[in-house]
């Protein structure tokens, strides 16, 4: 049985754009790493046998065959007999929101107190130390979109993560990347007559969702009106300041002649 060690790299899509940008900030200017001798499964260069990948400051600077130039100061990783392929992106997962599905205390996948919960954020509940992340990473998943469960019509906002890091701060690359909308029978609150509540039907779901959008439009209109009023009040304040005479000016203080004259009349 052939033994394969799967080395994963984020070579494409937003995973590469975001995670490599962060690595570039943290890496030392002279840090160069080379993976040499492996079978490279690339996105744009096909399959390269006995290939070489050169990375500097966390960014791929060269990729090619065995004759690819290798900087003298590079740290070399021998990948002979191994397969190097692009990291996979899990487009929807609950990693970091659940540990043991049968244990309710370890599940933060859904806030089911209401069906319209756009203000929920995955990053508030994301648990970076879950034992499930290393398992996914060793199987080639390098990045993922973590989403709430689909029990609500608007369950909250997804986060985009990398599966490498010591804390949630290091792993979360985009805090709010998407807001899913679910519109199936699963969101109806009609599982039993004892606990049934609105929305009980798809008509109720549609009406509830429609009202959520109307409320959002109303809120936006009020915010626009508030900002317009605030800017108008500020402009009035600036004009008023320009029109008001400055303290200490001749117009603001009585003249010496008038003060002296009044004193003379009083002495007489």
C-alpha cells in the first residue's frame, strides 16, 4: 500500500488572497521556503512531476520543474514521493460551532428564539480549539465558510476562516462574509401542535420575511434622514459662528468715550 503524505497549500480563490496576505505581514523579509521533489497538482500549470515550489514571505514566487532556480538561503522541504495539491475550501460547515452533535451544551449552531436573526454573528460563538478542525485540516481542508444551521429563515452571518492558527483572532479571516437565507419547510414552527407558533405555514414565512425587508428599508430611510438632518444642523452651526462677532471686538464692548461720559455726568 502506497503511503501518501498530503501537503496542502492555498493556491487559489479568496483563501489564497486573504491567508497569504496575512502571512506576508507576519513573515520575516528574508524567509524563503522551498518544497522540492513532489508531484505538484496545480490549478493553472497542470501536473508537474518532481516539481519545485518557491515561497517568500508566505507568497508563492515560483513554481515549475526540477530545474527551477532555488535561492541559496531557502529552507528546503523534501517532498519526494509525496503529492502537493491546492488546499480545499469547505463552502459551508459548522466547524467551531459544534463539538458533539448529541450534546446540546456543545452546539452553538442556531439561535432558534426567532426566525429572523440577521444580527447573529458566527464569530461570536466560534471555538478555535475544537478537536474537529485538525481532523479536517489533515484531510486537505485549508479554509472554510462557517455558517449557522438552517433552522431559521435568516439565521445570521457567516465567517470565513483558515484552519491554521492558535486562536479565533488568527483563524477568522473575514468576520462577516455572507448572510444565508433559508426558505424550506424546515423553518416552519409546526413540528408539533403543542409548540406550534408563527410562522406555521409557508405563507407565514413569506409574510415574515417580507416584513423583515420592509423594516430594513424603513430603518435605512430613517438613518438617511437623520444623517441629512445632522449635516444640516452642523452647517447652520458653522454659518451662525461666522455671523456672530468675535469676543473682544469693538462691537461687543462699550466704547471708552461712552463710559467716560457717563462717569462725568455722575460726578457733576
